[in-house]
């Protein structure tokens, strides 16, 4: 094997090996644990940057080991996988820094960061999976690695949320495995490819293909929080803020959405999707989830639960974009995979800052917090404006392409979904911004002096400031070659040029 064959495996191992070492560290080994965490992040980013240059130039990165009859264990770096890998790696860096500051002085940090690294390894492995067999393996590993993070605090509420999380995700994993096994029985597990690989089976097995599609989307829909499989997500908000950020922006819900992209474009393909008439049910399901999540977010008075229902809505933009099967809509869905991750992680970082520094958990407690924590409040404001889709933010770019793609693909009613959702976004975010900046400062529930120089611990402050800047830069520089929009266009060009 040459370097190009080993590179996908090395990217997975760059977080897996430090994570395994972290498990063995005593709690007082803060410096070594931090070095392993940040060292693994930096090595991963260097390897991903190398692959990014190669994929852009048309190089192939392919690692294969014999595994099952008709289905090898495959890691494959292509444009689509690299978008998710790069997002996960960059957000892992800022989340690691945030988690180090957030958990300072807390017990069980070696256990937390060990599972944290395993979670990122599973996410990156899932993104680089070259076929359904490999994808299912990492999908299940992700469930097992995130459960200890959800229940990390060990409270009654966190244990209850963890049981519900396991019930949903393991059930979803079983259904996903059934769908993958059904397809494997028909055609084996070949490499994901643009245009899919199921068209030769259409004549004889159309019914089985439709059943396999339902099973796969149902299994993936649990982690993607599609209606009505979203119930675990709001309950998981009892987890620490870094875990909430990980679930919503880096790993779990993104894994489900990414899997749906793979199934639609690289397993079934546009032609098979159209011939089996699978497009409109997926568009309808995504649209219903978008509106339902936005409506439920409006009803929440707990800040993290409002953000959780916002995630239910926003992640379904990805599914909506790819389900319409048009290139412009696909660009909108794929770029929102990145934009939503950066915007939502900013919001959860800020919510964590408000909670840790001032004891703020309820929306009514936000009054005047902008004067006490101006940088965190500004970052929260930019994240909220991005979610609404206001100009000069990343969210506007996503919604513009989704709306344009809806018209191109012949789904004009999707415009109504997007407009309604944006209006609801404004209704549940603008009152928060008003409270933060315009109402007089109240008595904060539990203020703690985390820093003498800054509004909070610098490790809690730097990550949301950086990601908030990215929200603006991804909006203003969307037309440049280094933007997520440019890379999404490259993905779509390759996905739609297979014929």
C-alpha cells in the first residue's frame, strides 16, 4: 500500500489512539491529557489538509481490508466525505478547547475525553466509509461512544436521557443494519459511487429496493432527528455543554444527515430515486420536520431545549436539499451541513457560557446579559442571525440555494416551507436577542467568578468568538475558492456528472 492508501486510516487513528491512551491517565495528569487531546487534533487537521489538496486535484485515497463475503472494510476519501471530515476536525478542535475549560476541576475527565476522542474517531470513520458495511460499523460505534458522554454527570435526569438515547439509537441502528443486509443480499456492498449502484436491480427487485430505502432512511432518521424519531434529542440536553455541542454540530445528528446524503446519491442515485418515486415522500418528511421543529422551539422556555428543537428543524434542511434531486438544491443542502454545524455550535457554546458563568438556563434569565458578557452575547447574536438567514451570514447562503433549487427542481411549495420556517426562526430567536441587549440587567441566578480579566474563562470564551467570526466569513466570502459553498459545488459537480 502507498501513502494514499494509508491516509484515510491514519486520519481515523489520529484521534482513536490518543483517546485510548487518555483512558489510562490518572485524573491529575492534566498536562499530558491536554497534550494528547490537542496533539491528536492538530495531527488530524494536518492529515485532512493533505487529503483536501489531493481530492481537489483529483487524487484517490482508498484503504481496503477483507471483511465479509461481498463486502470489504473500506475507507475512501472523496469530495463528499472530506467535507464532513473537515467540518468534524475543525469543530473538534474548538470543542476540545472549550471542554478543557468547561471541565476544569471536574471529576472523571480522563473518561470523558477518552470517549470524546472515540466519538470523533467514529464520526470521521463514518464519513470516510467507502461502503454500507463500513458505514454501519462506525454508525454503531458512534452510538456506543456517545452514550457515556450523555450520562457523564450521573444524575437521575442524565441517566434517564441516556436510556432514552440508547433506546432510540440502538433501535435505529438495528433498522439500518436490516436495510444494509437486504441490499447486501441483493448486490453485495460495493463502493459508494456517484449515481449509485442499484439501477441493474430495478427490473426484478423494485419492491425490495423500496423496502431497503425505507429501512435505511428510518435508521438514519433517528440520528438525523427526522419526525417522529427526534424524541431523544431534546432530552439529551441534560448533558454538559460540550456534549450538547458535539451531538448537534459535530457528530450524531450530522452523521444521520450525512448518511441520508450517501444513501440518496451514492447508493440509490438520482435515476433510481426518480423511477421508484421516492423523492416526494422524503421531501414531505423533511418539510414536516422543519416546520414541526421550528414550532416546538417557539414553545420552549429552557434555552438549551429551544436550541435542541431548532436543531431538529435546521438539520432537516440538509435532507430537504438532497431529496429534491436538483443540483442547486443539493448545493444548498450540502453547504448547510457545514453552516448549520458552525452556527449551532456557536449557540451551544454561548448557552454553556451563560450557564457556567451566571447560572442562566431559562430564557427569562437572559435579561441584560449582553452588558455582563458582551462577547458571548455578540457571538450568540451572530449565531441566531445566521439561523434566521439574515444577510452577510452563512445561513443566508444555505437558504438562498435551497430556495433557488426548489424552483429549479419543480417544488415551488418548498418556498413556503422555507419562508414559514425562517419566520418561526425569527420569532424564537429575536426575543432572545431583545432580552440580551435591550432589557435591564436582572439578578442572575448563580454568578461565578471564572476569570479576573475576561467575562468568563478564556477557554470558554475563545471558541464561540472564533466560530461566530466563521459564520460571518462563510457568508461574506461564499464566492471564494476556499468557502464551504465552493466545495459543495465541487461535490455536486462530481455527483451529477457520473453519466
